[in-house]
């Protein structure tokens, strides 16, 4: 199913989720690709991060556990409450994820080390960049627990796809039917595109296929 998901794009998934009665599955434009690698698709691995008022006794513990226990095909999905005080993510964690087959990171936080991330084939989606370290500013407080990121509920084992249009989260329980329906819709859009390119009027094409 991951290969099928990776062949799709966010807009068609959003349309299909609307049709399935799930209209609130898209993150806002605040969360965007920060790296040249701008496509991400995989299973959700959740993390919650919170502002701290001092350096924890053991900083980075849950961040390291998340990276060490994530499996190939996972995407780290991090709710940090749109914090802009620091770079929560960086090059070294990305390098570790690449070695494990983790497919990327989506977070309501900033990254740092963009000079290096821009050279890696590892997509990082977030809200900006900052050179400041997260230690003493933001720390992970939970992993593998349900979260709400940018207003969208996400849990361990859901599916996620991000591209240049944005990020969509697909609940695990409907993922198979949504992905199958999205593949069917893509096939219909290909037909519509061919007819429009041939000069068939838009209204006629829409009446025929119901796709626009």
C-alpha cells in the first residue's frame, strides 16, 4: 500500500477524503516542504513536543528513541504547537533516519542545518528554520500517542502524504479504500486531461466525467 500511496498526490487524496466524509485531513499552508526533497509518503509515527523552561536532566531522550525504533516506511509526525523558538530537527537526525529507511519528517516546528539538509534526499516539512538548539527550549514529551497536529488528528499507523501542495493525513481504518479510490480518480483525471488538451469544452468534459 505504501508504493500505491507514493504514486499519488495530495490534492487527489484530499478530494477522496472529502467524498469519504473526512473533510479535515489537510494541514494548513503553514506546514510546507523546507528541503529540495518535496515528496513524502509513509506510515505515521507520532511525537508530541512541548516548550520547556530549562535543560532537562536527559535531553533528546524521546527524540532518540523515536528515531531508533522507527521502521522503514515510517514518517515522523511531530506536534510542537507551531513553536518558532528553535530548530527542533537537523542534519544528524535526518542522517540517522535515512540509514533506517524512515521516509521523512512533518512537524509544526522549525528545522536547522538547512545547508546540509538541502544536500540530502530526505524531505523535511515544517514551519521555518532557526539556528537555535532545541535543548532547553523544546523537548519531546510523548511518542506513539495520538496527537493533533495543525488541527488534524493523527495516530500511530495512519498514513501521510506531502508534496508541493501540502500535507494530507489518512486514517488507518480507511486507508485501503481511500488509496484505491484515489488511484481510480487519477485514472479519470488522466482521461479528462487528454480531452481538455484536445480542445473538448470544459462543460462537456465535466458533464461526461464529473471531474474538474
